């Protein structure tokens, strides 16, 4: 059944597949490395995630929402994980989980929209960029050349991979996208209207990508793991499917949230951290059984952390620095940096220990061995987790 015009326009609006000249789908040349971004939407409270349990100030500043000592999974003599993250302990013990402490940026912005834009584009706080950090780094780098799409976003917020002729697909479900995209061939027409011609060219590329994904999905094995029946679990299952399709895309982004916990924080954050941990372990299990875990790098990020002190509603307000989790079969796990000080604060907020662009540099330079062209290595040194 042909796709109707209104359905096509709606489909294209949700599928920002940028046209690249002389696009060709080549055969895979070698096994590739994959990157999975996990956005903690809303601003995750890092102090109740990676907990400085040995610091008496932690309990004093959070008399109602501090995590009790018997609910903390100890990592060393100073910090531990929230008990909801206990499923991650085997990864930690295997050195396949890293935690970069107190990640942020100078002159932090506490607006959800502006701060996530800063993270997504890799900009300074007073700089405005119109393309995502990966969109500036990957085109013409060779990383994406063997793939059907440069990036696939499952769910929301494609900004890190938007712009600069990046071929980005935004989907909720791989099978549904492939089926809808495959129908686009039925409305192909020629036209002297240049704007419409461009839209139809994009349509043609989406159709080509959908066809390849349909074929790959039919041939690929199903992920061998029990993914949680949650939206986040579904997103990670879709991410696993894309990787098992072999050269569908090198970059996948998923999201979990909302972590915007201004009131009654414990229930909401506890649940979300549990979803993160069980989803990640299911994903790791699927990748391990498929022999692909060593070719996957994952990391989390959030627009900001939360204030050190709790508020009057048993929650926390917008803050600054927070931890970043890194996972993968080939990473060098462990704690990166010291536990953040709860006495040397910046107007009630944690001081940034690592700039988030050092995380990005480590991915670009350490994981993909790209030349130092996007972020200055002297300002944003590699963190050594790959």
C-alpha cells in the first residue's frame, strides 16, 4: 500500500536523514567499533548515584534523601554505588565499567535546554554551534563509510548527531522504520521544483536505508538476552539489534529519564537507576553472547548534576558536575578522578574536575583513533579509559 503524502511528511519530520552527495553503500571492509550514547534526561543527581559515603557532610547536607550505608555497594574506602546499580558490580570487577567523577564545564548553565545543547554540540557556555559534536567529527573521517547510516537515534534528541551532512535516522523501532521507509518508493516522481527535488532525494536515501535495514534485520540473529520490559529496555534491545545487523550504524543514541527530581527524589531516581542497571546488563549479555562486547563503547551523560544540599521537598535542584559511566569489553575500568569535595564547593555546587570534552576526546582519539581536530587535547586531555 503506497504511503500517503501526509504520512510521508510526518515520517520525514521524524527522520532527519541528511543528503550526502555521491552517497554509496559499500560492502563492509572490516569489523568496526560501535558507540552507544545514553542520555540521562533531566539532570541526574550524581551524589546519590556514585555516593561519597565516607564523607560525613554527605549525610549532613541530605538528612532525608541520603542513601543509607547498608544500601550502598562499596567501590573503595570513600565511594560506592547506589544499591539499584548492584547488577553492574560484575562489570566493575571485570574492569569493564569506568566512572569519571565530577564531569562538567566552566560557567555552567542551569537551564535544561541550554545545558544539554552545550553537551550535545561540545560548545563553550557562551558559544552557540549549529551542529552536534559527532556530526562535526565523523563525516569524512572514515568511521562511518561502511555503514547504512552514520547514526541512529532511538527515541528523543538527535542533536549530537545532527548537521554537517550527517546521515541520521530517528526511530522508535527498527522494524517499523524499515517497513514505513520501504513504502517510500511508491511516491517517487521527477519535478523541476528544486526544493521538492531535494525532499525526494532525501526520500530516495531513506528508502535505500530502509531496504538495507530490512534485509539486514531478516538475516541478523536476535539478541540473546532478557531485556527489561521498559521503554529503556526496549531501546537497548533495538540498539543490540542494530549492532547484530552488522554495519547498520556505528553510533546509536538512547535516553532514560526524567531525572529532574525536584521533589520526592528517592523513588523516582531509585527506579531509573534500576532500569539503567538491568538494561545495561541485558545489553552486555547480548553483546557478549554475540562476540561483539569488545567492539562496543557506551557512556552516559546528563545536562547537569544536582545541588549538593537537598531542598525542602525531599529533592534536589539543578546543579553542575556529575559522574559519567563508561562501559565496554575493551575499556580500562575503574574510578577516574577523586571523590568530589563536599566542603570546597562553588556556591553550593560541586566543582568540575573533568571537562566533558575530555570524555569526547577520549572517545574520538582513543576509541576511533581520529586525529586531534575537534577539541584541543591540551585543554581537554584524554582520560585513559580506552
